[in-house]
C-alpha cells in the first residue's frame, strides 16, 4: 500500500511575528508537540501534513504552517531550478491543479524574490510538461496549492505552505474599522496575561476603547475554547493530493465538541465611536461570540467595571498613524486616572507604540513586554491595580 503524502514525517515551521515565538511555543506544547525549536520568527516541530491540518485549525499566534519538502544548497538560480525540478511534484498536485509560489530571499546574489519564485514555478511546470505533456496553472491567487521558498546565502528550503491566506485572517473581521490590532497579536497579548486561567476561575475581561472588537473577540474565543480556524472554509492543504475531507470534518467536530457553552465571568467592550461599536458587534456575531460580549457606547472612563478579579485591556492610539502625540497626552493621563479610580483589584494593560505617551499614565508598571505591530516596536504595559490604598511597609 502506497503511503499518502499526508502521512510522511518532516519538519514543520510555524511562522509568527517577532515577539510571539514564546507564546506560539506554549500553544504547540499544549497541542502535544513536546520537541520544539524556537526561532526569531517562528517555531519548528516535526509532524505530518495531517498534523498541519490540526495546527491550522487551532493555532492562535502563528501566521503560516509550512511543511518542509527539501533543504538544499543553491549557489545560484540554476541550482535552485535543478533541485526543484527533480522533486516529485506529481505526488502533491495534478496537471489540472493551480499553484502559487511565494519566496523570501537574502544574500543570494539574486536581487528580486519574484525572480526566485519564477524559477520555482518554471521548474515545477517543466517537470509536469516533461512527464505528462501538460502542466498545472499558476499565478498570484491563493486558491490552490501554495509553495514557499526560503533562500538565504547558499541554503534554500522549499516548503508546502499548508495555510494559504495567513492565519490572522480568521474570517470574522468583516468590518475592520480603523487601525485594528492584528488577531494573532491580540491573542498573544491576552495569552501573556494568563487570561485562559483567569477565565476558568470566573474572572472578567474589560476592553474599553475596543475599536473593531478584536481583543474582546479573541478573549471570548479563548474563554469558550473556540478554535480560531473554525470560521475558515479554505486552507491550502485542502488542494493537495491525498487530502481527506472526512478527516478534516472529524477535526472540526472534535473542536466544536470541546467548546464551552458558557463563560463564568463577564466580557465587556466599550467605545465612544458608534461606528466602532457597530463594527465590533458584527464581527463578534460572525465569530460566534456575540452572546458572550456586552457592548457599550461610552467614553472609556464610563465603562462598567464589575466586582471581582479580571483584566482591563486598552489599546489607545499612539500618534504614529492616527493622531498627534500632544493631543493624546491627556488621553494617557486619563487612562492612569481611570485605572486608579475605577479598576481597583484588577490587572490593567496598555498596548502602545509610544513610550513617551506611556509615561503620562503616571503609574508604575509591573511588567513591560515587547511586541511588534507591523514594523513598530510596541510595549504591553502591565499595572497591578490595588483596591483602596496600598499599604507600605
């Protein structure tokens, strides 16, 4: 019996932005991948394409799940073409398939990643033409088999990109509003605050300045144990030869069975902009968590803060894209006052890319964690907010 390509073992690279690998590693270990190798922008494990299916369904902080086909030396375009052409592409796709090639190159003597991608595309197409007299179609669309080339110096690696559209595109953010936080970044920030444990214990999650609702929605998905990939109906692995739709449906059924129908604590999201609240409500409904989130139209200072433990998360503007720093100084000072006056007994968090504005909060941070929003280095600032007056020794 011939082994399906989905059963073959290889290295799997799950990519993520800088600052997220430690949270991605924790997720992978929870999913049973004990042997992990952490990199600057990803985590490496070993597994099969069947494992890639499960990772695409459950990973919250990763961007792409790449299944390694071959790692090899390439001194130039001719070496690249020759090695790629010799790979058994007919095991992964048919002549009537469609495929896309993405490439990242560095220090190769080739200046354009598009040229490297074109050499890969030509090598695959030429192999099919030689063997079958016809070839799969190819182009820029993400609608079929996806290949990914990483080429640095003399070392090249060709992967099957089993994801296609990146994992942050969960499928729920139909109304993004302005400058929304990326879903994977929001998930990492929330995981860093130990929210899954707090949610199980009945703690609350409060998101003033909620914008399009990403923080509240990701928090609700975690609290209900909702798999982030459930909303998507297209992954690149679905277009590979050997894809077992019945097996995928079984993974979906298991994920849905594992969901919690109730959340013990409250999740509250507010914003002063009516358009933001409407967008957040729509997004939460599409994500299947609309019934778990209480939305309110108000200034952040007027947000209801329920009794008991919980997290208060704010993602204010920080002047890089949406406003001038001077205009935002009072906002940050107001957040500090809001924390002191209304949020006693909670843990407060501010996500910002402006350290100067952060000083206007006027409170001592418990921790500062580095994250990146696009290319902007940001901080997640944690504040321990005491009830009443903190006693000094």
